[in-house]
C-alpha cells in the first residue's frame, strides 16, 4: 500500500467511488445515460459583484422555490445539487461508527456512497418483487434497530425502476418512526409527475424530508443546484453543517431565472414533450422482439429488460448512442436505462433496436 493510501481513513481506502455517467464516459453523439434534459435555455449573468461572497442562502432562490413548492422559505434549503443534501443529512443526523441509514435497493447509488464516506453503516430492505417499497419491513427494521437507523432514503420516481410512493403508507411510516428516524423522499424527477409529490405531508410530519434538484426537468445539471424541503427544525439543523457559502452567485442568478414564471413555463413545456416522448418510446418498444420488459415509470427515463442486454448495449455504442447499463446490478439483469431525449434521439434509439 502506498504511503498516501495508508494515511487515508480506512473507509476511504476501501471505497469504490460512485461511477457517475460522466466518469464512465462513452463515445457518441446521443447522450441518454444521465437523465439529463435534451435542450438548454439561455441565461443572463451579472458579473459586477463577483468579488463579494454570496449570501448563505440567497433569498431570491429560497422565495422562488418556496412559492413553486407551495411552502414557506424557512422550509427550504438550497445545496450544491441534491447530492449535497443527501450528504448533509447524513452528516447532520448520523453518528459515525454508530448509526445507520436504511436504503431500499435497487435504488439511487449515492445514499450508500455518502454513508460510507461518512463512516455510517447501511441497512437494506429490498424493494418488493414489483419494485414497490416494502413499508412494513422498513417500519419493522427501523423500530427494531435500537435507534441506530436514523435516516430512511426512499426515491420516487425511483431511479432506475420508476416506482412511486403510496401516500397513505408513507404517512403511516412517518407516524410510526417519528422521533426515531427521518424519512427522506428523493423527488429528483417529480416535475414529470407533480401530482404525485409528497410535499403536502411536510406540515404534519416533522420527520419527512424531501430532496429536489434543478438537474433533471429544469435542464440545469451543470449548475449543481438542489433543494431540501422539510419543517424548519430540520432545515435549521442542516444549516449548522452546510458550508458557509454553499451557493455560488452565478448559480443563484441562473436558478432565479429558471424559477421565474417564464422559466417554470419552459420547464413545464419540456415535461409535456418528454412525457409524450416516453409514451411513444414505450409503445414502440412493446413491438420490438429483443425487449422482455418495460418497467412503468413517470420520470424522464425508462428501464428496459432485454433478452441480451450486452448485445443491445454494444449496438447502441456502435451507433454512437450512450445508455446506462444496469445489467450487473442485483435484480436488474439484462436491464438498460434509457433517458428520454428529443424525438430525433428517440428515433435513433428505435432504429438501432429495429436493426438487431
Ligand atoms: C440525479 C439524481 C440526484 C442528484 O441530483 P443533483 O442535484 O444533480 O445532485 C439525486 N437523486 C436521484 C434519484 C437522482 O436521479
């Protein structure tokens, strides 16, 4: 082992970093591997105050996001992407080498990675056969953990399976675990199905936390801007842990424009187009021979099981289409996640599959 590796914390020595779509990379011109939006808007930047530190939490973004989410500004925290919110939650609520988080695989990979880097253990309750959350098992595991499980991460629409949460069962779980654990609902894709958001439960449940992002439906993955929604008591606690200047001023300027009335209209128009493209793609896939299963989803992606995903993945790569391979993940054998792109990108995808 190198000297530097020996110096590092044991957990970091052993850690396999999150393989983001960007780190995996790929060659081609159709990027359907990171659930990014296919189009980009134009924004104005004012550089006259770049020599000043930004506000801790720029009020114009908090107010705009609070209005959009129908909450108060003191129930909103803005972070460097939703990923930073996940990490701050763990650093705020989990004691290293003592507490745990609970995740429901197969799900988004960053919950486990953030816990690992913080020295926090990971408990798993598998999603059910249809990939819905097993609420009874989650409740039982939290209640029998002796107060060790401090955070449950649920994801809806779940990345990559697309499943949503059941509001009544979530409310029951929140009530059963109050004072013991936070229940986090990761709503990174909720703009694609806004009627299924759980924000209305925040007022009655102090242990509910919702994470959001501008990276997906708002088409702003590059600016790294996310949000945490919860009762003020949770936001205040996280504010003790977050960096002193977490939101760069140019990010705040762009976010404010994206959250303006015009910005919201552009986002909602994009959602209509992408949801329609998803229906068209899903329909077309049902007629393709190498497709075994299409998992129902409400996000800007489709998880598809093929007869031989390695062959399909290679055919995409040969045609310059970059997809996200899930075939080596437990329970996702032969599965590929396809980001919903513009109609050209969807046609290219179908052309490749039809040529097999
Ligand atoms: C993309 C994604 C995130 C990360 O969002 P950022 O704001 O870009 O950090 C969080 N959760 C899920 C489920 C995601 O798919």
